[in-house]
C-alpha cells in the first residue's frame, strides 16, 4: 500500500475533468527526493448518503509510456473494433467540464 506521508506528496499540477456523474482528477505530485508521479482519481457522489467515493491509481514515471500505449490501444480497440459506427465526438468536452486551473 502507498504511504503518502513517506513520499512528501506535494502537488505540482492538477487537471479536473467533469464526466457526467463522475469527476476525474489528474494530479502530478513530487516526492521528497524530487521525483514525480501521477495520481488519477475518480470521484463519484453516492446517492444514498451524499458521501464521495474515490478510487485512485498511482502511476510512476517508469510506467508512463507503457500505460499510455496500453490505454491508447484499448480505446482504439473499442472505437474501431467494437463500436466503429458510434460517434464518440458527441461527448467532446465542453468548456465547463474542464477546471480552468
């Protein structure tokens, strides 16, 4: 398990993406040793009690290229093989979906 107190956990960049009932946060953080990693957080409000449920992925620099390659290949497969007639552009982000920061 990841220990944020051990790493220093200083945020140096953040991007917020609203996506329907979910919000995604893409954060670049630095460790005490001045190394960088990315956290991807999905946040969703629970209907029954209004509490936010968060799921987080930690992505380290040595895995950036492998992650991007696998992500692009997976999305490409869905778009070209599984749903070639679907218009994915209808879900292009609106300016209010992005955090200006």
